């Protein structure tokens, strides 16, 4: 059954552009109970890596946990690519609520709204109120910083955060860090963390045991995926140098509205699908804007990410689920 | 003008009558056309110029205009954009699809700008 589900996900990834082009050229993650393998494609040669040994067997009750990442809800968007983004967000929440295990919390990796309008944030809050997980952590996307430099975002979702909304917390032995790379963007640049945040990050990680699993989450990818479309963060290298010494690092991002993954040593990078609309694969369209797909396929290219942490393993098992799956 | 007069002399009585009415009208129209301002689309002497935003691009990326021109940015993309000067000279609000922003350039110079939401989008207005 795990393979069948993965096949379904693979199929969706392959059919994404409806042009017969197989997406095996991109990195795929195949984390699932039983198989527990992470595949990477490097110059066309597949390399597998066993991951989270013992996943599936809940050894210590309470030590293992799961959380869900959602991203890019863009409440307020109403163009042909998806005329009702509130409905698809609701579908995502219903999917979370239907999971056999209630996630400990939800992380929203930004672009909550389309235009930073109060009504858009209000609508988002209404939908999220019905989620089974009551604790939700947010980082802003560039669409949440409009008109007021993110003031409203901070007021609504920035409790306990610093600067433009960064923060960290610990949960059952895992250290989570929410970063903001959409503030004070410079002309011609990509995402940016900024000096103040980088200093805070270095200090935040100081003295922590290298065996502490680390999860970094931010809106724009913290690795360079496609500079022409701004899909990267100019100063992320410095941030990543601070986590280099840790045994397990997972980076969760959004912004690109499609799944992309990369493994570099002990750092696993993963971007999530949007709950609103898909975007084209790098360089396959004139721009990164909303991509229209046949209506009946929309639910397959939007999704949520379920992340499971098993205390006996050294990594997090990441499973992406399309809304229509 | 000479050829018109010659042509008129060769016509019949009826034609002469019609032609004699038409000639002054034709001359009047000619004078009007010669005296009117140019209506060519890409005329750089116009007081207005436009930048079209589409597919994450400012078009044209470099716009050259004379001092006193009002430049209007129109967002034809399905995603919001902004037009913000890198030197603090002008700053649009967020432009959703079909929204516009105008700025009148009263001083000569080069004005680089970008979209604060998608900073890879850059443009330049050169005012001469």
C-alpha cells in the first residue's frame, strides 16, 4: 500500500505540466513507513539512503509526534487558476482533520493572504479555527507584507516573535526555528534574512547539543532553486553554516507552490505544495505566476505535508499528500 | 495644388459645380492636417508614457521620456506588483490586476525602480 500511494504521488508529479515530461529530473522524496527510503537524483544516478529506522513502530508513547505544514493559502486570490482558494484551504483542513492521528501543531510557511487585507486574514482565521490542531505557527510570505511592511501580520500572528516575525520553540526534543526572509527585499535580489536575524539565529543555536534535531522553516526556499524567478535566499548560506554541526536538520519552505527536495549532508530541504494554486516548474513558463490546470486536476496539484518524527530515527519522515488523494 | 486646378478645368459643367464646392473643403482639410499635432503612438514628445506590467516584467524595462512626462504603470499580470523607486523618489501602493500608478517626472535623471514583492523585477525610467 505504501508503494501504491507513492506511485500516485509520483504520477501527479509527472503529469503536472501535462506535457509528457517526466519530473524524475528533479529530486523526489520517498519517505514512507516500511520503505523509509529517500531517493535523490544526482546527474541521473539514483542514490538511496535509509532513513528513520524503525519508523512505524511507535516505541515510546508520547516521544514520537507529527505536525503538518501547509503553505501559500493566498486568501483573496480569485483568478482562473483557482477562483475559490478559501474552499481549497478548507479541503486541506478537512484532510488534516481526517488523519488518524491529530498533528501536534500546524506550521503555515507564509503567503497566508493575497494582498495583506484584513478581510483576507479574517477569512483565513475562520477556516483555521476548524482545524483539529489548535496550535498554529506562522511565518509571513511576501504577500503578507504589503502596504504596512507586515505590521498587521505581526499583530495577528507574531506573538512572541522578534523583528519581522522570527522565533524558535522546542517540542518533544526537536528544536524549531521560524525565519522571515521576505522583509526589506532589495532590488534585483531574492529572499533575504538580514544581519539582525542572522545574529539572533547564531545566538539561538549556540550551546545546543549536536544531537538535537533541528527544523528550520521560512517562506522563500533557503536553498537556490531558480535565481531568475527569485527562488532562493541571498544570505541563507550563513544561516546554514550555523546548523552544519547538527546531526539532523530539516528545512521546510513554501513560495514555489510545488514540491522540491534536496539532501546535502545531514540537511534535508523540502518545499510544500500550495493550498491555492500550482506554479510552473523552473524555466518551463515565461514567469512563475499561477499555473492553470484542468479543473478536475486542481485537487491533485494542491496539498499538505505531514511530517512525522520518530525518536529512534535521526530524521523526519515527510509525506506530501495532494488534496484529492 | 496646381494639379488639382488643372483637373478641375477638364471636368464637365456638373463636375465643375461639385468640384468648386469640394476644392475649398479639400484645402481646408489639408490645412487642418498639416497644422495638427502628431498622433503617432510611440511619440516621445507626448506628455504621457506607459509601462505595462505582465509576466513579472516591466515593459519596456528602460523607458526614456522628456522632463515633465507622467508615466503610468498598469498591472496586466494576474499577480499583484508594486513600482518602487530604489532611491525613495516614488512608491506605488500594491497594484492588483488592472490597477494603475502614475508619477510625473519633473527632474532629469535616471530612476531605477523595482517590485518590492518580487525584487527580481527591475526597471528604469530615464528622464531627459
